C-alpha cells in the first residue's frame, strides 16, 4: 500500500478479532519475555556503543521499533474498546 492510499475500513468483527489477537500477544508470557529480552539487549548495546556510531543508531532503532510494536498492539485493543463503547450509544 502506497503512502497516498487510504487503508480499507475494517468491520467491527475484524477489529474485534485483531484486538483479541493483540490482547493475546500482549498477555503471552513468551512474547513478553522475548520482547523484553530484545529491548534489554538493545539497551546494553546502546550503553556500550560509541556515541554517534552505527551500533548506537541500530540499537536505538531496535528500541523504537519495539516501542512502536507495543503501541500498535495496544492501539488495536483501544480501538476495539472505543468502537464497543460508541456502538452501545455511550457518549
């Protein structure tokens, strides 16, 4: 999908399924441990890297990617919660 193309709108069922999968991942101990380990390794690499080095930049990018992944998954859950709230007429 190109930068100027709009994403197709998901049905409530698709949003619910996506939210359920995201919630399952966020609560999965193996996923949590793996993400935490990768993040911790990136912190260690960043701390020991020379300022401005490619190693530091790569570690920082890894940390940003993990943070973005978590935020995206949490956003799927929040989107579903908002749709539920407003589909029931709660305003």
